[in-house]
């Protein structure tokens, strides 16, 4: 039997640490020309007609992520419901919400919409459906979209689907995305991962990849 000396044990421990560090480095997130898509973080979705506690809970983390992106020049794009009352089909399912021109259709003040941000109005679940989001992303030379907002199993999911089909890489901001319920949220994230390879990352991981 080989004798384990203190020196060999120390060397073995060091090798394990080195291997672990190498594995962690290999898993480090790399973002290829990212932009942040902020889906429906509007008054009606957070505090108004469709407001929910889980939507309110992600506001601080979302604000921090957007501020960090702005500081390093990563585009922040708001994909906002802007419905036509009495016309849009979604209203027959969800009732009147985010009607164009009303307070309910405005971005919540905590996210500090500013002149260097972009706003893409939408009338369906997806931020891409018959909007100019795709041409905007292409002209900004974006390759990766970071999904934030509401709801992971609906508008975030539909927007992610179109992003994937149009050739964008999709990642999810774990702390800046949610749904009406925990079950909806988990199902939403699982679907995004399974169908679009969209992993979910914390703010810390995303901000580290901004640099």
C-alpha cells in the first residue's frame, strides 16, 4: 500500500482545487453582443389591472440590472403592451389592460426609462410579432437577448420563442423575471431551457459577464 505523506496529501488537495477552479472558469457566462429585453414591466402589470405581488417583488433586482447594463452601454429595450381598446384579441382573455396612451401602459417609474433606452410597442404576447424589434436588434448588432419581465410562461416565453427562431441566443435574468405563481414561473423557465437552450442567471452572474 502506498504511503500518503503530508506533502502528497497537500499536492492532491491543490490539484482538486485547481480542477474545481478550471471547471468553474469553463462554466463562466459569456455574452455575445447582448441587449436586455424588458417585457411588460408596466403599471398595469405591476400595480394596476393585472398587478401581482410577484411582479412587484422583482422590481428592485430589475432596476439594478438595467442600471448596470446602461453603465457599460448594453442596450435596454422595453417591449411594452400598447393595446387598442375594443380591438385587440388579448383583451377578450385578460380584460382591459395597458391601453395605449393610458397610465397603465407606462413603464413603472422605478425602472427609470431614459432617452438612451428603446421602446417597442406590441399588441400581442411576443415583442417581435409585427413590431420593429427584430430590425432594431439587427441594426444594434445584437446577438444575445437577456430576457426580463412578466410573465415567464407567457409574454417572456413568446418573445423568447421568436428570438430563438430569428437566430438570437436567449438567456434569462433569473431575479428579474417572474410569473403570477411559483408553478408558472418554474414551468416557464423549464420550457425556455428545454426549447430554446435559455439558461437562467443571477444578476451577479450577468453583471460579471457585462465586463
